[in-house]
């Protein structure tokens, strides 16, 4: 049966407003794991990047 008029609008509205909120705990876990990876990589690469920056600045300033 094809709905027309307000019946179609109500039916379409019910289809789009289901109680589907997504996987919030999953997104929280992904966010926390990403932040953890960033912190771990920063801890490992931070000193090397700082030395690289210092060397580059000293070479530019030395000329």
C-alpha cells in the first residue's frame, strides 16, 4: 500500500527517528585508544624531533 499525504510524512518521520543512538562506548574507546597512541608516539619521538629542530635552527643561525 502506498501512503500519501500526512500518512506518508508520519511514516517517513518514524523511519528516520528510530532509537538508534550509535555505539557510544565504542567511539569512546576508539578516542581513548587514539589519544593513548598519540601520547606513546610523542613520548618516543619527542626527544628526537626536539633535537632535529635544535640542529636545524643552529645550522640556519650558524651561517
